[in-house]
C-alpha cells in the first residue's frame, strides 16, 4: 500500500488505526501497543515451568535453552500448522499466530467477514496489532499491513483518494480452486510447459537443472508453479489458437491450493515461482498473494536449512554419474537460496518492503561457473572441471566483504570463476545498502559522501564480473542471457547518483501496478529538475544509454529470456532520459536517434520498443503509463 506523505517525508511510518506518523518503525511499534490488548492478556506461559513471556520468540528461545529434552514444544507455530487446509489457512498462519487461533478460534472468520460490527472489528485489529508487536520479524511487515488493511476495509477506508489504483487483498480468490477440484494439467500440457519454462524462464531463476530434470519425478505443485510462468510465453497445446494466459492463471491458483508448508526445497522453489508469477505476470489483485507467499518462503528457507550447504558425505565411489548427480543436488540447493535472496532484495528495491534475509545468513560459496552447471553429461561436466582453473572456494558473505574492503582493486585475481548470477546478489546487496543510506540521510538531514563513495568503488570493482558492464551497448544476441546481471549493475550505478523519490518519501507499495504509476507520477513532479544539472546528467548518462540501446536492439524480449524486472529497470531508465530530454540536456537520447528537446519523439520511441512486450501484463501496464506522459 502507498503511505500518504501529506506531513512530509520525514515521518514515513503511519499507524493504520489512528493515522499518527513516526520517523522510525520502532516508535510506531511502541505506539501500536496503545491499541493492543493489555499486557496481562498477552502473557505467554511456559508449559513446563512457571515462566511467562511477552513474545512467542522469547518463549521458543527459553524452551530450547531450558527444556531441550522436549523438542516437541520448541516451535509452537511450526507444530500447529495444519496440513488438512492447504488453501486459505496456510497463508493465514503468517498473519494470525497459532496462539491467537487457540484463544480466538473465530479470528480467521472475522477476517473474512465484511459486515462485522465495529466492536468485533476493533477486537480483530487489536489481536493483529498484538501479534505484530509480539513477533517483530521484518518479513511479516508486508503481511501485517495487508491483513490490517483488510479488517479496516470493513469500515471507513484509510486509503487516500490518490491511491485508488492500489489493489486490496481479495481473500475470496483463495477459493479459485475448490477443495473438490482435483484438476491437473495433461501430459501434453506439462511437457510443453516444461519446454517453455526452460526456454523463457529458467535463465533468471536457474536452480532447476534442465539436463536431469524429470517432470515425472517432480511434485505436482512445483510443476504447476513452473507452468504458471511458462504459459505466459506460449499457447495451450490443447487450445493452440488461444493464449496460454488462462492456463497460466489456472495453474497458479491450483499450485497455491496444493503447495503446503513442508520443509523441503521443492516447496521453497514453488513459493518463489508463484510469487514471481503473482507480482510480475498476473499483477493487479493477484499481487496481494505474492507478499504472503514471500513470508512463508522465507520461514521455510530457514527451517529447511536452505541457508547452509547440503551435507555431502565423502564418497569412495568411482562412479562419475553418482558424483555428477551429487554436485547437481548441492548446486541446485545453493542456487535456490541465491534466487530467494535476489527476490527478497528485489521487493525491497521496487516496493520498499524491508528485506528479510541478511547476507550474513548465507553460508554458501558463490555459484559455480555456468558451463559447469549446464553440462549435459557426467563426462562433459568432468572435462569442464579439469580444464578450468579453480581457486579455493569463497563464501558469498566473504565475497561481499572483499568488495566492500578499501583495497578492492585487485579482487578479480583473488576470486575463483563464478556464475554472473551470483554477481546479481552482490549487486543487489550494494543497491540495498545505498537505499538504506539514502533513507537515513533523508530522515536525519545528514549526507555521508564517504559511504556512497565506498559503495561506488565496490560496484566498480564488481564490473569485471559483470558481462558487458563496461560496454556502452548490451549484447542481446548472447544465448546465455547475461542481460539480467548487467541490467542490475547498470541500475545500481544509476541509483547511487539518483535516490529513489518513492523510497526516500517512505512510500511502501503493494504491487508493480502501483510502482509503475508512482514512478510515472514522480517523473512529472518538479523535483526531477535536479537530474538536469550538468554533473548529475554526465554521471548517469552512460548507464541510461545502456538501457536505451538495449531497448532499441532487443527485438524479441521473450525469446531472449528477458526477466520481467529488466523491463521495469528499463522503463525507469527511460523516464529519467525523458526528463533529461524535457530539461534540454544535450544528447540525452541521442544514442537512439531522439533529438534534444524532442519529448514527443521520445515518448513515441518508447511506445515502439515497449510494444514488443505487450504480450505480458507488465508490458501493457507500461504502455498505459506512457500514455499519461505529456508530449
């Protein structure tokens, strides 16, 4: 949701109950206790001794330290998840605690009813506020905001008139697949969907190993998650004359109904693919599902041990095929976590939803070189391992420290070869750091040039690991699709020079629809005039040019495996270029033949290049935003 900024950007946190605003989230949490239950009602007793606690996490820690001989009591929330209700209740577990379910069995039903009395609604709000305070997990913020908003929608709306474009959570959509609906795609649909997935999607989520992937062995919910993305790029083989969008959406909702909270890697992968589908492909009201699934995914990633490498027993086998499959399993485990970390940072970058994963939690080495991962046979894999020089492995957190160190000029010689996919995680970490500094500077009024300078030096040190990062034009014909890592790096270089106005204003979005609308609106405000200052324009121009060249030369974005957020990066870069053109900056869009001051020509050019993406909802949303730009 968008937070109103009528009282200035220095108080970005707002109480949803009384509209009070605060400069820090901690202050908001303390204030929220005024609307919650009394402290006596909130006490949580230990079942094995006389101790009481104010928060479930404190009680869980007490159980693990003082009563380790009773593991069944260690994590009440995980223990009380139910497997018999895989649709709505799975998602509600993250918004209403098990303790709340026990004490108030009707709380979930209160959440769904829109005709509840004022007193019942106030009671539900109080319970949710208490839950938010008792379990202050960062990954719950987006979930709690949406749950509270749903309750408040039953009464007077808190949304300002200017935010009508934001989707409100629609819990009735959870019944898209009824309990009696046992539909599953046909064998032809699955086979074609897997082909489309590996042709168009796996480039930007490369954790499933195509040469060894067998859809007959994969869980149905994972297959459905794959197909929900795949059929955005192709037609249903059973109705070839129609778009596959309908089948995509049916697979999406069926996968949500089947995906449970089992602690395994397939569940995490399913949640990851589904939230990408909801936020980047379906958009609109379906976006509300993405943040719920994100919260569940982060929780499962921790509980399933995804943060740590898989334990591989020293093998005495001389069977090369066994060694290869062991490598694939371990690398898929690692790459799944890197994908989770990327999406976590991406939602922070686009939506300003606080990150849930610290880079220090990731105990994995950097991803192996791409040609090792893509080897199609044990012999090919072994050969590539032998001919490539391999230095000692480096953990991701250690690599981040090296790039942040003062002497990072010779870092390229101290790191072993790794997949550029891992460089995206390092770049996202640096973008997130820049955003945190810009937010701190906005609230305090103090500017730390040294910290921004250090981040810029780190990005420059990372450039040798980014394909085509030093080139003024991309290489869209690259079959391995390095565009995502390069586009992320170019975006980071822009973000260091131009702070995100929505982020520094404390605006938290709930959908990509809102992000696009807000970005377009902010480009029309007077504040972007600072972009036209000579020093700023010169600093960002090479990176803007990269995106303009990419848009101009990419004829078939889907065929080249373009991640949907690359289109979003490119649109934001175009908006900056358009502001520069309107501001009279010389050569602002000269690389694509748009003359100085020709704002109308700039918009027409953008309509042409983004029209190539109209097959996706995101492309059509961008087209609508372009229509709002004045000539």
